[in-house]
């Protein structure tokens, strides 16, 4: 695996490491808020071992690394690059890839619990088309946690997770989009 570029994100404490190989299945994201969340992921465990690394977000062919504010950015970036480039993906052997489950083939099975499945499906489809690509461009992502009545609960991932603009402007933009396209009474809040 080769790091092709290191990009700043709108979050001053996060960098996006672009890679020449995928680190997640198409359409899949992996977000780790702490080392304990990454027990089964060797690459994430190695990245968390780097002093200053706070959270990780894997999407397509990039990894976003959020660091504590006092971290030495150059040292962390050098160590992250070295680790990513020395990592041998376990899935180079097709037999090592996890078997597909019925849940993988059924988009409704991946929806959060609670709320109308049809409404959640429409919301996720709209987010997939219009919001998630923009967030991924900035090294982040968005997970729908659930729908209770007219309140949609979301969680930001990657660079968006601790970015000041996510909690204000982006959240309001998402709410406005969903109100105009899905239901004018929807309220979006962070989980």
C-alpha cells in the first residue's frame, strides 16, 4: 500500500491519508473512536499505538487520522505513513475475505433500528447521493443512528467527528436538505 497524498481537512486536528489501495469495502466505512473499538483490526491497532492519534476513519481508499491538539503533526504523519506503507492487507488472498451474509445483500437489514424503514431508506439514499460524498471529500463520514418520531439521530465520523463546522453549519444544511426532500418536520440532531 502506498500513501499517494496527505491532505488537510477542515478539522484542524485531522489529516486525510489517500492510498493507492482500498482499505474498506465499497460503500463501507469503519470508524474507531478509541483503541478498544479496534480490537479485531490490526492496522487500526497499529495506528492507535502512534502517540497523538485520537480517532480513525477508514473509507474507500483513504484513512482519516484525528490527533490530539498537542501532537507533533509531522512526527505523527511520518509514523502513520510508514505504518500504512508497510501494512500488508490480510485480504490479498480472496479466501481470507469474510463471506458475504444475507445482511450484506439486503440494504434494509443495515438500517438503524427504530423509525419507519421506508423513511430511513429514503434518508440514507439521499445522504448517500448528496451528503456523504462531500463529507468523504473532507475526510469524514456520517452514520444514521436512528429515527424517533420526527427526530433523526446522526453521528459524524472521521474528520467531521470533532470538527467545529460539523456541529453547526453542516448539521443545519443536512436538516434543511432532509426537510425539503423528505419531510418538512424532520429535526436532525447528533447522537
